[in-house]
C-alpha cells in the first residue's frame, strides 16, 4: 500500500473535532420549557366544555379528564414530535403546564379549598421568568 492510500484512509477515519454546542438564549429556553401547545389545547377544550356543559353534574370529572389528558398528551408531544429526550426538560415542561392551568383559575384547581387566585397570579410570572435560568445563565 502506498503512503498516499494510507493517508487517505487516515483522513477518512479521522474523528471530526468536537464542535461546542451553543447555549440557548433566554427566549429559546422560555419557548423550550413552556408547553404552549398543551396549554392552548387545554384552554380550547375546557372553554368548549365549560360553555356547553358547566351545569352538568359530571362537569367536574370532565374538567379533571381534560386536564389529565392534555398533560399526558403534552409529554407525548414533547417526547415524540419535538424529540425531547431530556427527562429534566420534560419535568420542567409538565410543571409549567400545571402552573399555567393553576393560574387560569379553572375547575381542576379552583375547586380545591387551598386554591388562591392571588397566589396563582403571582406564581405564573415568577415561574415563567425563572424557569429559563434552570440550566445556568442563558446567553
């Protein structure tokens, strides 16, 4: 084998230098951690059900069902469609979904004795503002 062939083989087998992954910006992290799709679907389904069925005796169960199903779909959507494999990001996103629904003041939470509209109103901006800082300082 000639030196030229050996050099060609070495070049083909050479491992590419590791390229540093750029950090997400603050805005990118907000978009990554807040599951907007699930929140919008919850608001739409709950709004439709509330406008038509709020006087029905099963409406409370229906509201819990909508909340739970949208939460499960949020995880599946992030995992399968958005290809999120980081369990930490999934947990933060599910918590964000719960905080957003809690802050809306609708039945899954508003029916509990411990629900507080002022606390819910304060929690939402604080959580949304602080959640992008979880992985360190954004660029």
